[in-house]
C-alpha cells in the first residue's frame, strides 16, 4: 500500500520533471492541489487519514500578552538568546540538538509579558514529519511572531531551506491572506467571479482544484487579478494555513566582517546580534516589540488618577469591547459607556464618551463605566 509520504515524493518528482510554461500551468496547478492535500493529511493531527501518524504538540500553554517562537537549525543560538532575555535557562552548548523539547520563557518588556518559546532545531524534511517536525509545526502555528535565528557565518541556503519547510507546513511568513473568497453552495457548480481577467487562474483550473477537495458547488471571487494557484489552495485550506510575521535574526556577527554584517542588516525584516559577545541583543528585543504591534493602555477609576504602574496590553486595532474582555469576561455584559483620554479621543486632552466599537490607541487612558 502506497503511503502518504510516498505519494508526496511521487508528486514532487513529477513537478521537478515538468517544465514550467503556459502549456503546463494547468497540470502543475493540479499537482500543487494534490500535494497540499497530502501534506495536510500527513501533518494535521485531526486528519482522518489512517496513514498519517498523529502529531503531538509539546503542550506548552500559551500565556502572557503574545507568543514568540524561536525557529532555526540546531546550534544557531536560540537557547542562548532565550537565556539572555528571560530568566529561563535553556540548555545551550556548542553541539547540535541541545534542545529536544520546547522551552518557554517570559520576556518582560514595556509592561508586557511576552512568551518566548525555544523550539527544537528543525532538520531538513521536518514538513514531512522527520525529526520532531510534527511537534514543531503544531506549536509554531500558534505564534504571534516567528523569530528565525540564523548563523551569520553560513550561506543563504539555511534561510531558504527553513522558509521552504515552513511554507510546506502552512506557515506564510510576512504575507497577507490572499484576496479570494469562496462561497459554498448546495448546487449550481463552480462559478469564477473577477472584475478583471485573472492572470494565473481560469474557471477550468479553479473547478479542477476545488473538486480535488470534493467541492463541487461554490462561487469563487477574485478581488486581485494576480492571485495564483498557491493562493487559491491556501484559501481552500484556510483552517490549516496561518499568516505570521517573521523577524530574521542573524547570530554570530562577531565571526564575520563588518562589511558582511552591514550587508545582512540591510535585508528586509532582518536584524543582527551576537549572543556570545552580548552585542545588539537589546536591539532584537526592541524589534520584537515593534513587530508584535501591541498597545499599552492605562486604566482609571472614576474620580481617581490613572494607574501608570501596570499597563493593560492589547493587540493593535483593539476596541473597547476587546479591552473589556481583557479585564474580565463578564464586564461587557454590564457595560454602560467608556471614557477615553489620548490620541484616539477626538477631544484631545478631554475625555471622549464612547461605546464598545471605539478603537483605542497606544497609551490611551480608559475608564469603563458599568450599569
């Protein structure tokens, strides 16, 4: 009996043999759809397939205001970085596979508690379950930010290979969700809707890929004419795909030239450090805070001064309703109105009376008035 891993290998071999041109677009699109389906069956713990072995997570409870996962090959400095920025002493040594399970720590910064999770070093083939690939996947998909720790003394292959592994398991780095909507129907077949002629998709290809997932009736709307087959497959598998910001951190900059450090540091979404020499670690922490895009709010009781000692930390684009939920799950049920001071108030220094839908800004002062 052919296993899922063998089916994946067969599809990958066929794709590598197929020349990429206009005539082969349809065939390659179907192969990509099959490949994504089999990878999901192999890695998803909830898959009904009996051939894909179940992947257990590391059972690290998500805590604090945000979660950052450290991902990288063995011996790049993940454990050393965790030990420098938290009170957790993750095992660190100059040999590979020091970390065999995930190790969480807490970074206290700007009043926020940021959970830092050091995952085991990823090896080639992790996306197919090799090493501890399944466990790494299940935890990495819960991250608010991925910190990809790389070795400044090594070539670009390390980054490209890690990106490929994460891409294969459904983690999209520094990308937004494709502008495609799928409305499922009871009948009527597949209908493709687009304001402009799509550059990479047509109704035949869309129908064939959907049928691979046993979807026979749906309206597919393309809001961007340049969306690709890969984008469509991601939207079909939206429950198994996450869009996560990523910061590339190159460690061991003390072992390369200043010219090389300057070149690396100029790459997008990239920063540099040396854990051994304790160089630029604070810069990395500042960049983590910036990438998480969190807001600090200060609460104020009526007829009292604001409490600036412990900010309430919420996500960007949070509303007063989100603030209520952060304080207590039942608070919004007794909500009457809120008073907000700060840049989100249209009255400047004077408070604005507002409802649950009001968007708060960083360092706003908030009073919640209940019934």
